[in-house]
C-alpha cells in the first residue's frame, strides 16, 4: 500500500465516528429552511451537501482544506526553481487534509508515473471521432471509454467490495485516472490543433511539467499549468461539475462514469465553458478595433451592447461569491509579473475597472465581480494556446483533482445514494396559500 493510501486509511478511520455520531445522535437537528424561490431557483443557498475538502466563503473565496490560495502557494513543496507548487502535493492535501513534506510529494509523483500509461484503445476512440468534435466531448469520451479498467466496478461485481472498503477500490481508480489525464488532454490538443503531432510523455517530469512538455510549450508554461490545475481543482460541492460527479458516484457508479458525467456539466457555457466564452467575447471586440486595446468608453459601450442584446458578460458574476474571485487575483498577479504589457491582459485589466459598475447599474447580477474564468484564457493565449475551444479541457484536468478526492471520501464515509424530493407546481401553490 502506498504511504498516501496508508495515511488516508488512518484519516478515514479517525473521521468515520464523527459522521456516524452526527447522523445517529444529531440527525434531527435542523440545518435550515427551504423557500419556494430556492426550490424553483436552482437550490441556491440550500445547505444540503457535506465536504471537508474545500469551502467557499462568499466574501473570502475558496479555502482548500482550510488554506487560502496564497497559503497553498506558499506552503506546498515546489519543484526546484519553480514558482508554483507540485500539483501532486495539492492532491495530497485535498485527500488527507495535511500539507505534505517534499518526500510525501515525491511519492505521489512516483505513484503517478507508474499509473500514467494510457491504453491504446483510448487513442483509437479519439481518432475515430470527427476532428471538429468539441475537445470536451473527446475528453469526456476518452474517460468514459476507460471505464472497463475500473477496479471498483470489478470488485463490486465480484463481491469483494463492501461498504467499509469501497474507498480503497475508488482510490485505485482515482489515482489511475488522474495520472492519465494530462496525456489524454495534451494528445487531444496536438491531434486536433497541431497537425496530429502528439508528443510522448517524459517519465521524469511531474504532473504540471509533463503536461507542458506534451503540449510542446516551454517554461514557464509548466508553472502556468501547475497554478492553473491547483486553482481550478475544487470549489466546494454544489457547483455543477462537483455535484454531478458526486451524484453519479452516489449510485455506486465508478470514478470513470462519475468524472465523465461531471465534465459534461463543466462543458456548459454558464460553468467551465465560460473561460472560452470570455476569450471569444474579447477577441470579437479587439478584432472589431483592429487588434488594439479598446478605450474605456469603447469597452463600456461593448458591455452595454452585450447586456442589451440579452447576453451575460462572461467571466463576471457567481452563484456564491460576492467579491473578486481569489482565483482571478492569483492569475492576475502572475500576469502582472510575466505579461504586464500584453494587449489582451491590458484589456482584461480594463474590464476589471469597467464591468463591475456597469453590472451594478444593470441591477441584475448579485455579484458584479470577476470569477476565475475572466482571467484563465488570457494567460493561455499569451503562451500560445490560442485554440480557446480547448480551455475547458484544462479546467477539467484541474477539476478532476477535487471531484475525485471528494468521491473517494464519499465512499469512505458511506454517503448514500442521493435522492432529493420533488414537488408539483400545484403543491407549491398550496404551500404558498394561493390554491
Ligand atoms: C455564474 C452565473 C451563472 C451565476 O448565476 P446566478 O447564480 O443565477 O447569478 P445571479 O443570481 O446573480 O443572477 C441574477 C440575474 O443576473 C444575471 N447575471 C448574472 N451574472 C451576469 C453577468 N455576468 N452578465 C449579465 N447578467 C448576469 C443572471 O443572468 C440573472 O438574470 P435573470 O434574472 O434575467 O435570469 C452568472 O453570474 C453568469 O451567467 N455569469 C457569466 C458566465 C460565467 O462567468 N460563468 C462562470 C462561473 S464560474
């Protein structure tokens, strides 16, 4: 058993009595009421999920296992000469709740190396798809195609899996799957956009560096991707990709089925696809200006035109956040250091000044501030990844770290199949006293 798995086993043993006690002794304690507006309105704010892996405060933003983004960037071990931490160390933190030592991280790096070979049939599946298929469809299909590898599904079928050890099989699937994602993502990129010239993985490199290598992009893109994967990893449990992955896994579907489903949700324009939308939206504007940075007035007009035509301003607003997303801020700081004079970055910075007051005046969005997607594409564009259709795949590789950590814990804590109750409109009218 790997040291990470051993540590996780110990953490799970310690945690289980807390969950059991809450259910058995305090199961009837009321957490909150539910209003009709919440029943109809996408369950906004209904407290009905539990996770210890990350928590999203509306004003402070995300904390991973209790640590803010700046704390994560400072405390997690980094490769020699790198600005950003090992992705493997972040996974260790998400799974165990502890900041790993350098030695702990190197063990995860090694564990990934031994699990990262992608089966040939995955490439065959990808190559059979029409080349104009969206890269998210390819990514999700590649993951789903690998379901036959599931150790969890096999153990369940053979009867060796039970409620107490489900998580151990889930862990195997999660690690096998995560180790392969950078190669699958980079393969799709090189096949689809770079004249079908995939670059083989370099076994000596860590998660972020190997991804940069397979994309064919020089330093500091390895750091860009370490930062990117860490920032996108988790955003507590109610967002579409996290919730979907958790929901599907609650039926005891394995990690392959569950992640593929979660990614299909991430592919929506109101969720992960927003980073592609941001770039498309800004590019359209800059093209109409002859590729120059627009003036503040031009930008204001463009924002109002977007709103008045009934569209959202991509990259702004959030269902939970009520301030600038710290994931936006982390990327902005990176850009200020590495690409301060880039015209696209200048436009994005100008948008940061222009959009919030406009959204406030517009009076609809509860949060006028930028979210992570408002910045993600700019840095990718600068380092040469200009095929913005691909950006959600990058988000998906990062998001897998969080959602797969979550479903490992879901099985460890014995969370049951999810099954909320629905009502009819008649019933709601009766509850409202209008029928
Ligand atoms: C993220 C998002 C889906 C959250 O949705 P939400 O929780 O329903 O947000 P709100 O409660 O603030 O929405 C209230 C109203 O403001 C509108 N609104 C929210 N964000 C907006 C934006 N960026 N531009 C224009 N209008 C916006 C909503 O469409 C909604 O309008 P409606 O009443 O006509 O349906 C929404 O802010 C959005 O569409 N943003 C743009 C897409 C994006 O950046 N997504 C990535 C999220 S990480």
